[in-house]
C-alpha cells in the first residue's frame, strides 16, 4: 500500500486552527458556557429598582415612579470614570411584588449579572424578602455554573440619618440567608442540593466564600449617585 503523502503546511495550519477552536469551545462549555446577556435588577418592593433603571438608561430619576406591575427592559449606555462611552448593557427591572416575581427563575437563565437593590433606610423590615431573592439567585444552576456576579446596591443613601451602612446591610442579609437555609434544611426541604451551594452548614454562612463574586455599594438612585453600579456594569463588557 502506498504511503500517505505528508500534509501540506497550509492544511496542517488549518487542522491546528480547527483543533484549537474545538478545544476553546469545549473549555467554554465545561467552564459554564456562554455568558448571559441581561443585567437583572431585583429586590423588595419600593427599594428603588425602577428609579435606578431610569437613572442608568436616561440619566434621570423619572420622579414619581409607581409600584411596577411589569418588567421594564432597555439598553443602558455606560461611561467610564473619564466620562468616555465604553459600551452598553441590556438591563431588566423586575417588579418587587412576590406575585409578579414568578419569572425570576426564567430570567436568571440569561443573566450576565444581578443587582439586588435594597432600601438601606428600611432594610430590617424587608430583610426576609431581600434574602429570599438572594437565596433564589445564589442557588440558581445557571448563576452557579457561570459564577454570575452580584451587586448589593444599598440605595437611598441620601436619607443620611436613616440609611444604614453598606456593611450593616451586607451583614443583615448574610445572617438572614444563614437563618433561612437552616430553617429550610430543618423542614427537610427538597432544596437540599441547592442549599449546599451556600457552603457547609456547620459554619456560619459567608457571602465572601460563595461561588459568585458578591460586592456591595452605597448608592442613591434618586439623586443620580449610581457610579458604583456603573463601575460594576463596565466590568461586564
Ligand atoms: N430618598 C430616596 N428615595 C428613593 C431613591 N430611589 C428611589 N426612591 C423612592 O422610592 C420609591 C420607590 O421607588 P421605585 O423605583 O418605584 O421602587 P421599586 O423597587 O421599583 O418598587 P416596585 O416596582 O414596587 O418593586 C419612590 O418613591 C422613589 O422616588 C433614593 O435613592 N433616595
Ligand atoms: Mg419598580
């Protein structure tokens, strides 16, 4: 049988390129697949999600927003610290009312990032709702696989005497999430596998030790003081 002719250099290069492309695609698939395409604004009623949405989209607070009955979606142009346009992201503002939040699971499948908006002047009465949102986000399979970044946006910082510090808001949520997973485990919840995503249950829950990077910032959506949110979003580009 005749020897196979050696491959021409051009064909060798083409084969190398094909092999490298397959390897890159495999790596991306195993390490979480493609990134999501939308930034979700979630959080309890009245926290300021819609105010933040319009501030990011139009640079104004659209004073007098009412409780949202449906989602708002739009593209937000982002500028860097030198006020230079650097790109845009699609943002989805979800209503806070529990009955209107049923689609969160579906939206999280395509999330590139999540901004959990909190009313820092009113965090304590709303800590259960806020922790429920955070629980759903941090135990979602897509969020876990892609390590979707989460920002705790502690809003209404302009209410100086009433607004709690970022650290207070973060610790309040951390403790509430810890209590929530204990209760759910004790009740023999079917979410056992999901709860495991929140770390070992023999130690207090630590947000810093979870798969998704979680940061926190103090903002005032109404006054347009949202630079920390913009910085968080610019990192996604
Ligand atoms: N003082 C102050 N008030 C704010 C700020 N952001 C929002 N608000 C007010 O808080 C109220 C609720 O704001 P929304 O943006 O509608 O809140 P939401 O989270 O979208 O509420 P739902 O749609 O019901 O989930 C409005 O009266 C806003 O004017 C802020 O940074 N400071
Ligand atoms: Mg709203």
